[in-house]
């Protein structure tokens, strides 16, 4: 019998058209949640929704679209979500990318900085009223052990100088983790848990925005990595497990709380990154 432990709950999974996002959405739909899958491409996102419905008769799967490289679309996504749904029990910030050379978004931000951190920050803040209304609720943020390569330089937060692919990706994943810790601190006592995770080395299309030769090398490195389903296990655990209830402000790997890098525990940088994001977005994140 299919477990129905998530019946009545509304879940939003970003970046759900492939890899770990798709597997997370599928698993939560199996638990009878109403799952809203986010993607950039309408046809591809609707195809994944159709696939999930075909695999799970009676599954409640909805589609929402936005390109995270365009902040206007992130704002529209949040507004649309609030028009269509009256609650949000679990938000899984999974969308992300890796590029091998520096590129800028239409908003004038370095691509990985915006897609991996700034857009999820904006979306989370804009949906916070629904998340709060649905408490006890959960926010799950996909970071990475690559955050250990990251260093926050507030004088050059978007690599105007000295860009490197792994440095940029590592910084964006460190920003996700720092956001997790500061968000958990600010939400203390509100029955909203916020946790980040490292999925392990996973065979995904993470580098789909990079050049063909660079992606080929990346895929060779991950050839013997985990399947997307294995990589999604910790996200699924944090989103649904009764064992994770009430746990907040932690970093997980293999469904266990683990230590993150020493830099990630610098509380002054938590506040500074938060304020930097608010300044860049031109709006405050009201909690």
C-alpha cells in the first residue's frame, strides 16, 4: 500500500524537470502530497507532470514556470503560486546550475550567483506568508560539499575579478548554506524548519549550461556517482520524515546532520549576505 503520510500537504519543488528534483517530486507524490513542479520550459515541465501522474494513479501534480535567470519571472512565479494555492507546507529549493565560464543574467548578476542563490532567496521570501500560514512547515535547501571551496568576498561577491567555475559554484553553495543558517535563526520559534543538504556526487545534468567539452569532463567524473534517486534521498527525508520534525538550522548528508565548513559558521557573514541580497533585490525579506 502506498504511504499517504503527506496527504493534504502542498509541496513546491524547484528545478523538478530532471535529476534529483524530478525524483524528489515523484517520491513526495507517492506519499500523496500535492506536488507543484517548477521548470523553465513549459513542454518539458508538463511532460514530467504527465509522467508522474501515469506512474502514480490519482497523483496531484501541478506545474509552475519561471526562469531563475530572470528575477521578474521569479516574482511572477511567487504571485501565481499565491493565486493558485492557499498553503505551502514544504518548499524544496533544488534548482541550480554550474557554468564553466562567467556569464551574466538579464538582471546584471553573475549567473550562478543569481540562479543558485539570489533567485531562491527571493522566491522563499515572497512565499513566506504562505509557509508561515501552513506551519508546522519545512524549507529544504540543496547545497553541496562544494561549499567548502567557497569563500564569501563581499568586496567582489559576483566575481568581477578572478572568476573560476569551481570557485563560483562553491561560493553559490556556501551562500545557500549561509542563507539556511540565517533563515533558521530568524524563524526561530515560528514552527518552520530550515535545513540544507549535500546530495553526494550525483549523475545529473547540472552542467548543462556549460560548454560541451567541459560538461563531458564533468560527466566522466560523475560517471560512477549516485543515481538521481539516491542523491534525492536526503531531500526527501528532510521534506517528509517524522524523524526530521522540529530539526532546524542544520546541514545534512546521507540523512544525518553533519558539520559544514568553518566559514559557514561565521554569523557576521550570515547577516551581511542577507543584507546584501536585500539591497540587490531592492526589497526586504519580511519574516
